[in-house]
């Protein structure tokens, strides 16, 4: 993968993370601190939507299937770093939510990254067969 493509994917990943963080800062309370049913629906929807967005980005960038794992990792890295900052400074970034919601938010993140990166790895492995 060319250096320019690496930079583009990192930048797009950063933009996705910023938008997602702002979204959860404004709507997180209704998703994370409501009923268990609403939480689990949002939990599933978040992973599916994030995977769809990332798949759209790698298709838009015409990334070869064999390189999907690398491309998705590049999209995820800015968010992984950013989320470490958010989770360690919860009240600064998510002032409208209880501190205990940080664990639920972290679970959202782990599941989302696992789905996106797992899907990408499966696509890459199948392409290399």
C-alpha cells in the first residue's frame, strides 16, 4: 500500500472517530443509560453500522481484498488511540453521562473494533487463498 493511501485511511479513520465521539457525547446517555433492550439494540447496531462504513471506505478507496485487514487497521488506529484518551478523561469528553457508563461505552468500542477487524481479516484471508 502506498504511503499516500496510508495517510488517507488514517485521516478518514480520525474523521470517523471524531464524528462518532461527538455523536456519543450527545446521544450516549439515551443509549447507554436507558433500558437493557435499548442498550443491546444500540450495541448491535453500532458494530454493524461501523463495519458498513469501513467497508464503504475501503471500497471507495479501491483497496484490494487481500489488503482489507491492513486498511481496516489503519482506519481503526486513530479511534483506538482517541478512545484511550476519552476513557481516561471520561467526564471531560462525556460530561452528560455517569462515570459508570464508561464501561458500557468501552464494551461498545471493543465489540465494534472486533467486528470490523475480524471481518477485514476474514476477507483478506479468503482473498489470499
